[in-house]
C-alpha cells in the first residue's frame, strides 16, 4: 500500500479524497495556487506545497510542476480527482515514467476513450448503440459539414472531439446557422482543449442522461455499480444526480450495465469511470461518451451501494483486486446529490465571488455534505464556483426528496449568492417529484429562486447570527433563572424591518 499520496486537485474533491486516504492510513500531500493559500483543502492535508500563480493554466494544469513536487517529497502515487489532469493520458504516462502510480486508468485507456470519435467507434464495434453522427474526414467520406448535417437531419449538435463540459458545443436548428457555429466551436475547442476538431451528432429532442458507474482492476475484473440519473443540467453541466434512475426497469438497468462493461472491456479499462448514455422516451439507449475518472457525483453511488469508491480506487491502483464482485453489488434505497454553487440563479446563473461570512451546512441522519469551503473562505474568479455537494439517502425516492428539501432549508451560506433556494424550488416541482425528467428540464420549466417577499440584508442576518451565538454563550455562563439581556440585531441593521 502507498505511504504518501499527492492530491492533484483543489476544493471539495481534494478534501474528500484526503479524508479517505487518511482513514486508510496514507499520508496526504496537496498543492495549492496563490488564490488557494488558505483554502480548506490545504488545511485538510498532512503536507501542502505551493504552485506559483493563480489561474488553472499556471497551477493545477501544470503537470510538470506537480510531478516535480511529488518527486522531491517522496510521493508514491498521485490522485488527480476530477477535472484538471484527471483524463490526461500524457500526465498519466509522465507519472508512470517517473515511477509514480497514477490513481486512474492506464495512459492507453485514457487515450482510447478520451477522443470522443474513437470512443464512439469502440462502442459501436462492441455492439453498443451510438447516436448517429459525422466525424469529418475520419468517416472516409468527402462530405462537407452542411452535407453531413443534411444527411443526419436538423437539428444537430456540434461537439468537441477532445473534451466535454459543454465546451465547443452548439445546437444547430437550420443550415444557415451551421457554418458560423462550426467555426466558433472549432475556436472554442482549440482554446479549451488544444484540439480544434469537432464533429456532428444527431440531436435528440427530450433525452434523459443516464450514466453507468464502471470499475476495473488489473486482474481482468470489470463490474458496474449501477446507474445515476443526471438529466437535470444547465448548459450541459449536471446540477442534480440520483440513483436509481426513475426511468429504468430491472431489464433496462441490466442491459445498460452489460453494455457499459462491453465498452470497458474493449479498452482494457481499469479503475473508476462512467459510461454515459442518452435514453429516449421509448426506452432505447445510445452511447454518449466515457468519463475516464472519478465523477463529481460518485457519492450517490456510495450511498446506494455502501462502498467507498475512492478507497476502491486506491486499492486497485496499488495492484489489489476489486473489493467487490458483481454478485456482491446491490442498490439499496434512493440517493440524491445537489451541487451547491456560488451563483445567482435569478440573474442567469452568473458566478458570485467574495468572502464567505457564514457557512453552516446541514447535518442529520443520512445527510452528507462534501464541502470545499468554510467561513472565511474566499470564492475567487479563477475556478469553478462549486462550494459543496449535498447528498441525502432515503428508503424511497419520495423520502429522499423530502430529506433533500429539509437539508437545503437548513443550509446557510452568507457572503456570496448561492443556488440553494433555486434547488429548493426544483425539489418542490411536481414533474421532478414524479420523475418526469429530461436534459431540457430547466429550460422547459424556467425555475427561478423567486422570493415570496423582500430578503433581509446580509448585515442584518450576520448580526442576528452573531447575537444568537453571543446569547447562547451568555446563557451557558449563568446558572439559575436570572434574566438575561439579549441584544436585538434588528435595531442595528439600518433602515429595514420585517414585513
């Protein structure tokens, strides 16, 4: 087993990985940018080393800097988390060449599934249905994009071949839109991934996004840990994930799981990843892509299976066989995850920056919060605005929804605007509660975090919290029934009153 592991990431995922490593008995090393100098993940690690600069390109994407730190400080393995270098075949190869274990798939598997056009061919050769598409000259046909789109039939999607997250993606409804959008997508893909190749895919009108968690070891064992429903998305980014999917029958679940394993076996996949599918209204599924890394939403799978996915990653990377067989795996109950972002839902989800003045996440039975911040944390302009992930479990989906609604109501963040109230409205929406989901749910229902009345100014709320803490401390310091004077924050909050 490894003695020391470097976590090549930041925020909540770095904190979460550190927790499991420390519980196993492994010393943790983190890296940090100037903007993250006082971040929670720095405090959570046993050792911390700086990366000069602030932007991702200067810091967390600099594999050479990270590998140098690992070599200088006796690191046995590197866990990349998600994002940044997690799906970089070049970084995985560099780790291998330096004698450091990369906790993730092999460079060969990363290269095979990292290119979406190649991955689609692998899936098709494995007998897995794929969404019809056009991959340019790689298709062996001398078609222009316009000719290919005409053959597929509008609407079509333009997608980047070498990356995801919505970068380089465009929806085209008719031919006059195609050429300028195609060129813009190429520029964006080149800027985001260093690879300007894009391809066309037939647009599905109201699909669900359902992914299958896969896991392979170096002994030839590959299993799936069931599905996660990820249809609640904004700009192709997931916001809410759950398991089981309300749309899957036992037969469909089995068929999708078997299809995911066929894709994994075709590339000799090891460690954790997902095979992602689009599911249409008729119950037909189509291969979308492979995410060759730990997923943001992995806690949902942990909640319904009872297994620590990060711990399993570490065991497999150390050469151990998988700690579970397919026959051992069961889905128990229902789990939901909400991503807590520093953003303003009523202003187009624009990011919110600043210092978190108060941070009080909920706690309770079957309520889990993976946080990357605390009170006093600075939410900067440099990185993704996700603050935390809120995960709940219930015996049934309705119970899980009720528990999530309760947890959101008891999640207090002051200093930055968050999407918490927006998520509350989402949980209360009748179609969400009935499981009537698709990837356009938010656009169709236009859910906003509207207030029933004016919101107290943050200064007043902070004063109330401070007064509450002071009053509690004052009470603890007195015995008997002496009358205590409690300060009234509303008298000092300026020209404002409750209505």
